[in-house]
C-alpha cells in the first residue's frame, strides 16, 4: 500500500502468510536514492538504494519505506479503483443472485422464494440443515433463510446478538477492497437475525465498522428502510430481510454481472453453555475467501 502525506510517500510492505522467523526476499524499485526503513515498533534506519532499487526481507509484520519516489503513485490503484485480490487468495467459489421481478413480501414465510435457487448450509452435529436465498433489484438486496431446528435457543439481551441461535450474513460489497489481515473494512457489513431473544420476540442486528452503533431491531417505519421478519415453520424457523442499497456504502452498480462477496452461517446452540454448531456453505471464514455473489437477470 502507498500513502502520501505532506508530499512524502510511504510504501507499506507485508506478506499474507509467513512462518515465524522467516520472510520473503524482495527487490523493490523505490524510485529514490535513499529511503528510511521503519518497522511497527518505530525503529528507523536510513538506507541508500542501488540506482533506486532496494533489497530487503519482508514478512507478515508491516515494513514501511518512507520517502519513496513520487513515480510510484503512477503505478498505484487509486481509492476508487478495484484491486485483484485473487492474485494471492482465490475465492471459495460463487453463487448467483437473481433479479427480483417482484419484490418479495417481507413476512418471514418465504412463500415467494419458491423459484429461487437455494444455497445449502451444512454442518456436523447441529440441526438437519438450512437453505439461504439471495435476490436484488435497483433498491434493495434481499436475503432469506430457512432453518430446520426443533430446539431453538434465545439470543441474549445484547444488541450485537453474540449468542443463541442465529442466522449470520457477512457481506463484502467491494470484494476487491476487503482487508487481507482478517479485519473488517469500510465496505464489510454483518447482518444477524435471531429467531427468538431473551426479551421474547425475534431480534436483528446489523453492523459496519464505520457506524457508531449497531442497527438493532429496526421497526417498520425505521429511517434506515431495512425491513425484516421471522416466522415459525413446522420443522424450525425462517427469516427474511430487505436491505436498502443506500445503507451499503460501496455497493456496486445494481446491474447483472456485478458482484459482492458473502459468508453465510447458521449458528445453533441447543443447550447452553454447550458449544454452538456452525452451518455454512463454504469452510473458510477468512474474508479474502468469502464466495462471490454475482448479480444475474
């Protein structure tokens, strides 16, 4: 990554994965006769380059090269550009998200999702399984889930919903800008829906690292525009949500061929404090591996 402040350019270098004590030897054209090499602890050392080129070893700890040449800015992808993160970490597949010809009625019953292709969520030792569904239109991103589970555990009285039975959708609306170090970026969101809570009714929480507080249990007339519902089924429960695109900073143009990324989970805890069972469509929780969700007509 390249940073600029007061006309001074700083190049940050690191590797995604590295065994302790090891590193990768690099030769970097820094376009400068001398740079200052700094580490995370603030230790600095002025280093002369060989015709603008610098040889160094880089590992998973960030190394900063302060004073690199302005010419590097011409090679950098700007904040509005897209990065090819799959150069290092391929995604765990992809799913299709069809355009909703008619917006689904958000009542939790899933009657109008019969023609949608299900994404199967599976796990060992929990409920028999679950299916998730996506749809989109020019105004909203639609999500639905059907869970087969006869023993439902209430989520605690916590606006972030950190316990009990849950449906969790982690959304990356700019996949090429997801962080490689496991953190949550500006364009990552998490939606959590609990079929029942400590207060009794179902509960919802939606978060983003740039929000001051979670969006918790929004009513039908909430200014956010987020609509959601939960229903009981003969063999478990189901839920739906319509998320306005205006809530999702960085969401791509609402058109076929665009894509986001998503990690879907159903968390099942039959008898607290026993461990919760995780049902997923893909094994890796790493954000750079979240599957793509591709918008289709």
